[in-house]
C-alpha cells in the first residue's frame, strides 16, 4: 500500500467516524390537549372554539406551550445528539374544560394539521405526545389512542412513541397498543407535569439507544371518583400515588402511571387506569399492575366517597372564621364547571358578609353590553349577572355598583371588575376561569390581600396558591344544591357510553 492510498483510507475513515459521531436523533413533539366535560351545556366544541386565538400553534412554539412539553425539551436538550422538532398543533380551546363534546370535524381538522406537518419533517427517531387523557370526541371512542395510532401509521413500527398525561384521564390498554409508554402526573395540583416530560425524554433517548425495551401492563380497577376527591394532599389519592412511587424506587427501569379517571366525560374507557412500563420484564410489569389494582380495590370506598358543606353552611362557617380573625377565607366553588354559578355569592349577600371578592363569575353577555356602551372605569354598573346556563347555576344576581376596571386580563379582551355593597368586588369574565394563585388577582387596582373572603371556581388547583403556600388561614371546598355536573353525586348523571354498571360506586361489591 502506497502512502497516497493510506492517506486516502485514513481520511475516509475519519470522515465516516465523524458522521457516525454526529448523528442526530430527531424527536418530534406534538400537543393535543383537552379535558372534555361531555355533560356541560352550551353545545359542542368546534373548530371556532379552538381557533379563537390562533389557527394552530406553530411547531417552534409547541416546544414552549405546556409544562409537559417544556419538561421534555429541557431534558432532551441535554443530549448533544438529539434534535427537537415541534409539530404544528392545536392551541388551547376557549373555555377549557367547561366546553362539551369535541366535534369529529374539529378532531379531523387538527389531525390533518398535525399529520401533514409530521410527514413534512420525516424522518424522526422518536415522538413525544403531550396529551391530557380525558378528551372526548363524537364518534371517536378513544381519541388519544386514535392520535397515537395515526402517528404510528406515519412513523412506522420501530419509532418509539411516548406520551405525557394529566392524572384526570380516561384511558385503557388501547393507548399502549400504539405507543410505547405513558407518563402520568402523580400530583394534583400537577406540580410534576414538567417532571413527566423529563421522564418521557429519558425514556425515548434510552429507547433509541437500544437501552430500553418497553414492556407494558394495563389494569382497570373499575372505580370512578369525582375529581374533587382526587386531591393528592391527603387520603387515598395520596396513598395510591405513594405506592406507585415505591414500586418505581424499588425497581430499576420501572414506570408506574395512574389515571384517576374523569367522570365528566361519558366515554367507553371511563374510570381509573394503571399503566406499568418495564424494561423487557413482562412478569414484573404484570405483578406491579396487579398489586396496584388490588390496592385500589382495598381503598375504593374511601376514595369514591366524600361530601362537602353546602353554600349556606359554608357561609356560616366563613362568618365564624372572620369573627375569629382566621382570614383570608378561600372558598373553592368546586361544582361550577360552567363558571356562572351564583350559589355562594347569593349566600354571602343574603348574610350581609362584607369585604369579599368573587373571582370569578362568567357572563359573556354582560361583557358584550359593556363593550357596546364603551364602558370605562368609574361608570355605574347595574346588571343581572350569572345563573344563566341552567338549574345548576343558581339564580341570576342583580349587582349594583361601580366599574373599577374594564379591559384585558387572563388572555381575554375584556373583563370587568365591579365594586358593590360594603367593600365587595366581583370579577366578570367571558368564560370559565379558574384562579390558582392570589397573584393573578393583582390587576386593575385590585389587591387580594385586603379581602376577608375570596371565592374561586376551583376544586383543587387553587390549593397551590391559597393553601399550600399558607396564604389563606381558612380553606373550604363548597358543594351546591341539586344533582348536576361537578358534584360528588355521580349517579345523577345520564351516562350513555361509559360502562357505569360495572364501576364502583355504581355497583356495591
């Protein structure tokens, strides 16, 4: 071999080696996130509801559009040989979980946007799906599984697909037929959403490196619980997730994900679900899934039962707390998924309670009227508000006061802050708005620290800012009279698609 031939071979080898070393694994990130209340009035959720802000989220922005995606991106970015690709995806729907069934037309519309963009960016080596788990679409039995199925058909059988979920999901074994792993939040409020994204990124990376062969097991314990009982700050909800963490801590390469279920979606896979993922160990996966299932059954009575004070009782307790100086009092109006219920506000007014803040009350019609008259700060406010979506919303209220702020907030073009009575304030919004932190109420001259009572439309998430921070000395979750969506009385709901006859507490065995 002459010197020129040797140099040629050496250079060729070096080039090949560099190309190998510089190979980039391409991870696609897709988001399609909706918690669907199929029992909510107001009509189906259509394309217009999804596109109030933008037609869709462009791929590059998808990477920053949720805690799940951010967690995935942050972790995947640590791998020098990974390229992260955002795929065009739907924006958040106007009204969030207060909206009813998604139309099939809207589902197909956004699936086309997603899949067309995914096809244009092939090849990919892994896919991250940022989902919720409680999406409901007319004539699509299992939407999240359908999303995974259609992605699988494009990327092929050998590309790992991983997904992140909210624990309020309704899923079954169908999803893992088309994907390789599911990572579900273990906290409610969902402090660990970004963590699940990180876990998903690690899983995909190890999978493409041939260091993880996903083996899964799924169980459905046959239990349905109201979401207000799924708070992981105490009780069986906390113990179930702690048991899942113990299994993960005891065993290498084990992921135990638990869906508590979402009772407000009337779907075939409704109820609690256990997903277990192991590294090529089917026996272990099955063993853990069975253990978690057995534990669910042991605590089902406590987990599916519970009650909360009605508005009149809650207001009496609130008045006692004010008298004792145990303020501020935070009242979670948990049963109001539409956002316009007036039960608590009516009781506060009836009992002449002073210095309370209603954050928030939905009334898009009143806001439209204020826009028409070019309302501004200082104008007299004299309107009937709230209580218009049905029996569950209570009685419309006549509020006479002064507008303290009228303008943009919470992503809406117009909200109204109205002062009335003796130091009372009500924030009027165009759709359901869940206040999680007191800081979000610091606008338009408002200072939440000055109120004795703050009423929020929330079941559990408000504990993040009002309870677990120590902000409120008194915390109460408040029920509402009647049998309707949002309460703990699930037997009042007219399920048509969910297998209710097979679920506890509908069956007592």
